[in-house]
């Protein structure tokens, strides 16, 4: 904070003119966490974090960034902290701020354990934790395709689910399409339902 200091000399005739100096106190760490936290999922690989800046007197200096700490399930389980810069030079900051956190895994639950404000003196207190899930996207290719039990009129196709991190959401069914090259050239489609809520699917699922 800036303080204006006036100093006057006094004698028997009265009070003299004032000499003035402006003193700015040093910054201290923010004392209140971000307020009204809201986190939404916009795409399969990103979330948007929104919050309201706390009372100006609790910011205790120019806020230069905020840190988001999160960990995922079932992928990206190791905790990571992402620093998001704030380029505004306004002090104190007012209103709300929103920013995207990108490069996340598709259809993954993230526990945002901490959002903190940062100034030159250090890191402020943490906001309450909140959970969010990124959106689904289409799955990758099934794996380990193989044909067995081949006869003159039939065959069996076996396969495994896509690699777990590329399933990008619960697998609900498979569509099998087949068509003859020389004869029986009609295209046929078979839908095979998946009767399990396990995510991600494994070979044994």
C-alpha cells in the first residue's frame, strides 16, 4: 500500500509548511484464496477454470499468476502443478478470471486439489478441491485382430479393446463390417454390445 507522509516543523510562531514523502510498504503473500471457484469441461483434452478475485486488501501485492494443482484418474494420476500467468498490472485485481488448462487426457476425471494466487512475496492459501471430467471422444482402433475357426461358409474374428488410454470413454459396443471381394459382395454390419461398466476395458473384460 502507498502511504503519504507529511512532516511539519513547529515553533512559537506556529506550524510551518509540510514536507511530503510517499512510502510503499512491501508485498506480503495473499491471505485469501480465490473465490467462487467453477471448473467446466469444454473439450476432451481441456477444462476451464474460473474464479473471483478476493477482496483487494487481501491480495497484498500485484498478483502475477495463479497455480492449479491437479491429478487424474484413471490416467495422469501423478499430481502436477500448472502456473498460469496474469499479465494485468492493475492493483488490486477485481472481478472474475477464466483460463483454460489444456493437454489433458480424454474422458479422465481430474481432482483439482488446489488453486492459489501468487505475487512476488509468495503463494497464498488454497481453494477447496473440486472434481471435473474431460469429455469423451471417439475411441482408437481395436487391437490384436485375428481370424479363427475358418470353414467354407463361416469364420470367427477375435480382437481386444483399444489400448486403455485411447478408449476415450466407456466402450458400449463394437460394429463389425464385412464384405466379400469376388462373391457375396453385399456389405454387412453386425453390432456387438458390451455389457459392462468397467472403464477402461482390458483384454479380460
